[in-house]
């Protein structure tokens, strides 16, 4: 009688420094080994200090992974082994792959905590995970086959969760700002050269925004980009702050920002949206609200468990 091996679920995220002391090494690694100029390092430290000194991303990721594990255990007891791996924080992707290999999994499913595909994000995670899976020796349970989930921005249940958050955010505005409020959906900007080469990322972000707006009954909405890298490359525009500054011209007196490209509270939400975008709204005379992050909401973790199950059991999809 053959033994059916469990399926390994590799949940991947960006990672963040544990303390400000780790910031120089973290920033250098992000820059592919090139230490940042002092002014860039000082500016990043200022941003972290503005949100309390550290980002909650690692803790949020841990909670999300645990939530996915619970959801999979409930829906398919004993079938899955789940491990977290980050690009820039321990445990690293290679460490998580090795742990799953040693746990005796028969295959790997790769899931990035980012809903839209870009070669610069999900594509990079896939390269790292595939290299780690291919490098496993027989004594580590490898090599392992990796099946990568490329995107999940329209996964069943996700649009409804985000539409409800948009509705709640609109209701948090002043009563006189709700009727003409604009909703701006944001995602991390990427270098424009990737889009010129055919990257589907901006198309998928627009698909998310359109689906959520339809579900929420929102007529006035747009897509903007945020958190562009400080490089010589041209990055996707318009920036969310520029979009917010123009909203009063269209008659809006309130704005809701929905960071649809992000799934948890971290620097790009807590600083770039809650501080910078809020300041742009204040300067424009607009009431401001931001949609609540998905974080470890059990309903969200169940959505991601369903995404995994649809890969393992294609007949479900």
C-alpha cells in the first residue's frame, strides 16, 4: 500500500528588519549588495520611526500563515504542511523549503502574500523558491516539484471582503463627504520598463479595482501607484498623492484609499498611505479614510486556503 505524502505549502512574503539596528544590512540586501547613501538610509529610518520604530509585517505574516494553516487543516485534515519563507527576514525562503522537504512533503505549492503578478515580485519569489526546491538533496526530501500560484486577485470571496471594507471606510467619512467621495485603489509602483515588456501587473490591479467597485456600488474610482523605488528608472504613475491633489477639481470632498496591492499593515500602508496620502488629502481639503487591512482576518485566510485547494484539486476551480 503506497503512502500518500502531504502537500507542502510555501507561503512567501517580503520580510522587514526586526529593529532599526538591522536597517543598514536590510537596505543593502534590497539594493543587491550596494550600501545605500547616508541620506537614503536616514530617510528610511525616519519613516520607520514615524510608525513606531519597526514594522508589524513579520508578525502579521506569521499570523496570516498560521491562519492559512488552520483553514487548510479544517478543510483537508492532515493533507498539508505549511511553512513561511521571506526574502529579507528569517526564516528565509530556502530555509522554509528545506523544512518542508525534511517534513516529507511530496510536492510544493508556492503562494506569495501579494495578489497580483509582476516579474519583479511574484516572479522573483518563484525564482528563489524553485532554486531552493531544485537544490534539495535526497537526504532533505528533494528535489521537489514546485507549482507556483501566479496571482489570486480575483479569488472567490476576496472581492467581497474588500468591497465590504470600502463600504465601511466610506461610512467613516464625515456625513457630508460620503455622497461624493472618491475611492482610489493603490498598489506598489513598479519600473515602467517591466510593463513595456508585457508585465500583466497594472492590468490585474485595474481588474481588482473594477471588480471591487462594482461589488461595492462605487461609481467614482481610480487607480494610482505608491511607494515607487528611488532609482533612476521611470516608475508607474500617477502617484497617489498627485491623484488625491486633483480630486477637488472633480467635486469630491472626501477620499477613501484602498491599498489593494497589499494584504497587511506595514511600512507602505502605515506610512505611505496613513501619513503621506492622508497629508495630501488634508492639503487638498478632503476628508480621508483608508480601508482596513486584511491582516489575519479568518475569512481572508480561508480565501487563501481555497486558492491552494484549487491548485491541488483542479476540479474544484
